[in-house]
């Protein structure tokens, strides 16, 4: 990396120009603080970078820095008109990342334990899959596209976005509760393969629900049907799920089996108390 220097060192315009030439960065201006604004895209994809070679301020197009060895986003632009792709690095923090993104934000396959410092304005999707997250605190509260937080170490959705314009994916975590989930998801809601024993806090509005691979699935299977993709989408079934929640049949991990018997009787899908106890005793404390 002949031209690679920490951007906070003294660096002159000729060095900046040499670095821009090396990485094929065009249509740029050099600001008084030695940062640069770029009218177009910046492609630093798969360059074996351990740090960003320049201090960027604004990039009108996409900013691509995925598949490197970055441990920090220091020097990243604060405004990106298109997409920001920082996936497959060694990031432990999002501090320094752009705060305004015109398109998508992709930070999957890093070592993030927190979303502190994440951008707060996202028009496209937000992807933080495959990290070490134990909390969603710090993530954008409004996301125009899909939200991906699968394959982390989340036990709840506290701090998560409250408005999601697309699908919501929280598959393969350690969720014991949907607390913190948005009230409305304008696409599908997928929470497969967690440890959910109840579905309190389920969004009231969603298109399809993917919830198989959770203890609660054994109960939902008693009165709902799934399509070939194991998703619940029928309006009648979604209404039944809301009725089920409202009756408080499950309280944390305790199953009030008599209430479940009554519910199934009321909807014309009866099961005996004995059948239900035998089916559910390994997953719930029966009351």
C-alpha cells in the first residue's frame, strides 16, 4: 500500500490525488480539511484494506468497502447518495459510518456487538445479519426497505426499528420474546428458529408470518395452516392468532391449558386436555 496513510496525518493534495488515482476515484474535490467529496461511486471492494485510505465527506453514488479487513469505519463519508456496503470485514463498531444513506446499508458478516453509531436515515434495506449482536439499540427507527438481523445473539427485539417498509427477518437468534418488534411490518415477518414460547408483541399488521422452529409453533399448528414455504398468510388464520394472543393463554412460559382447550373448542378444532399436555409438556410449564 504505497500511498496508504492514516487520513489524520498531514497529507498534501498531491498524495490525495495519487491515492484517488490508485483506487480509480474520479470526479472528486478536495476540501479544506483534506476530506474529499465524490460525485459518483467509490469502489474499495476487496482491496485488503485495514483502514480507509482517505477521509471522505460526501459521496453522491455508492460507497463499496466490503470484503476487506477493516476494523473501523473512521474516514467513511457522512452522506452517501446510493448504497453503503461494508460487509465481510472485521468491524466491531459502526462508529464513523454514514448517517444519511440514500439507498441500502449492508454491514453483515462482521464482528459487531452493538449497532451504536448506525445511520438513522435509511431509504432502502438495513442488513446486519451474521454478527455478534445481543441488542438492536442504536439501529434506525424507520427503514424504507427490508430489515435483516438474523443469525446474531438477540434475546429480544428491544431497540429495533418501529417502522419497516419491507420484510422483517430475525431468524436464528435466541429470541425468547418479540418485545420491541414494530407494530406494523409492511412486508413479511420471519422469526423462525428461535426460542419463542409466546407471540406477545407480534406485529398487528404483516403480510406473511414465518414462525416454524419455535416452541410456540406446536400450538399454532393446531389451528393454522401454512403454505408450501411454511408461512402463515391466510387472513382468517392471522385473526385467530390475534384472538389467541388476546386470551392470554400463555403467560411467559406457562401454558394455561384449560384456556387453550376452551379456545380450540370455540373455533371448532377441539383437543382434550390430556392430548395437549402430552404434546406440550416438554416445552411449557402446564397450569
